[in-house]
C-alpha cells in the first residue's frame, strides 16, 4: 500500500481527480471504456467537482456506485444526490452511462440482484471495475462494509444489503468485486480517521477496511496521517 500525504482535503481532492482522469484516459486507450465506482463523503464531492474540469473521455465512461443509503430520491443522505450536484450536472454523461443503485425498489433484495446483473453487463463476468474509490470511517468501515454486519462474510455475490447503520440500511459492493478491481484509490481526510488509517496501513483485518487488498493508493491529509509514524 502506498500512502501519499497532502496538506489539506482540497489538495487531496485535486490530486485524486487528476489520478482518476489519467486512469480514465489510459483505460479508454487500452480497452475502450472506463468504469469508475464512486463512494460518498465531503472530500470526494470536492474531488468530483475537480474531475468535471479534467480531460476525461466521458463518452466512454460508466459510473457505478460503491454504496448507497436506502432513502427516497433526492434525499440529502443519498450519495446519488451529491453525485448529481458535484459531477453529473457538469459533464456529458448519458443516462445509460450512469448506474445508480436501486435503493428505491419495493423489493430491495431484487434491486441488489438487479444491480449485480448490471455490473456483469457493463464489466464482464465476473465484473472487473477499472477504479474503485473508497473512503474510511473512524470505526474502520469502508463502502458500507460495517463492523459486525453479516455482509462482511459474503463471498458469493457482488452487491448486498446491510443491516441498519446510523439508522439506515445500505446497498453496497462486497469484498469480491472490490478486490477484483484494477485499481483502488482511497481518500482519507480528517483527524478522526488517524487511528483507522494507521490500522489500514498495518493491514489490520479486524477492521472491515483491512480486508481490502493491500496494493491500493491512499491519498491522505496531514490530519489523517498523524499516527502513521507509530508502529
């Protein structure tokens, strides 16, 4: 795992946008398309605003979600709400290139199964995503892979539903599809993430994030990196 440290969240966001844009150009040149899986969070929304200003071959990009809260359309807690504001209203992505998790479906399990099939359609069988962007919670969660939840043990499907976490259920990608991806990019900012980032660096598999494969790139700010000098 490589960790690069920047002064503050805006610097992290700018660097992440430049990396994703370069990865998109390379993927389209090599394979004709780029499949980006996006997570939520304040620094990621800023990253996506910067990404809208980068040179990206948008006509060949597919955007999928890493996770989403089960909530109504346009709800302030929905990642899709912020994706639209930060990126989708700013770039020429067609509707068929945007793959939102169907958390408004009356049958949520059927919705998760449907999303797994969509991933096969756009990314092969088994699906291989080009870049998965992940965040990190103070409790060591990433995506909606939450401490103590049964989803941590799922190995036979790529999309699942969680139990309630902070009063909301979520739909999330699972370890198998995240770990199959071509590249993993972590954005970690804020002093409350310092302990979790040190455990991630150390490969602590007692935390959900520690079970993600260890060759990813972490972009962190100084506050989040405060404990990285400790062994």
